[in-house]
């Protein structure tokens, strides 16, 4: 299934700290986690572009069924660069989607986890050297956000997790990763360039 937003190569306005990330060294799966209005999707797109500019063939996994960057609401979407070194975004290569069935991951966490695994496998099959996974914004511990992210991390085994925090809302999730050696954690402050959106605005963009 193809289609979606019109491709563009316009530069992104990002915090200076992000420009110091050695994105050209990213291989395998890089997962971006954070609450809504932290700059998560902008960071994921920035990393995708930088990886492509380094001459690799990246893929972008849009894992938010509510505020999708690539696909229609209620789905998660994978898109891969048409060829190595192509920074066009949205990616102009092949596209795959997985139906979640709702715009919210609450009550649909199992399809979200299964879909992410299948799309990651498809990205590797299509030849992606790096997969940038923009996860959904559900991180509240009391609503199952930490359990969801931990299930994704355990199943997908990312090489690096980029954690965007406003304060320390992700620490109980990140601590086991910090103590281990399998996954590297890169801490970033939430972007000050983000304009917060209320629930009505979010619904209007679906």
C-alpha cells in the first residue's frame, strides 16, 4: 500500500544538542520514546534524514496509530528510502502498514507490539540498514505506558533508545537499560521548539 504525505526535503528546525548526535553511526534499530509534545516525531525524522545523508538506506517506522506521520489513523506504517543516500521525507520507497484498529494504543497494545515486530522484520527484508522507530506517546506508567515500551524493547531489542524527557518521567523505564549493556540510552531534553497541542487539535489532525 502506498500513498501519504507529499515528499519533501525541507530542513528541520531542531535544538542544537540534536545536531551533535552522530546519526551516521546508527545501525539496526533506533527507538525514539517520549511523551506528547516533546519533539519525538521531529527527532525521529531528523535522525532518518541524517542517516540517509550519510549514504545509508534507512527506514522510518511510524508507530503512533493516533497522530500518524506516514499512514492513516488506526495503523502503524513503515516506509523505506527508495535507495541509499536518499533523504527525501516521507520516504519514497516501499511502504507497509499494520492495522491496529484504534487511534489509541490503550486496549490495543498487543496488536501494536505484534505490528511493530512484523514491520521491523519487513524493513530488514527490504534491505534497510537503519530503522528509526518513532513510538507512540503513551508513556504514563499508570496507563500501561511503561509496560508497553518495555515489551517493545524486549521484543525488538533496539541498539539505541533516544529518550526525550521533560523532567524524569521515563526513569523507571530507562533504569534497567542503563544497568545493562545491550541497549544504549541517549538522553535528550524535550524540544523547546514544540508548540503544545490540546486534545481537540490532535483530533482535528487525524
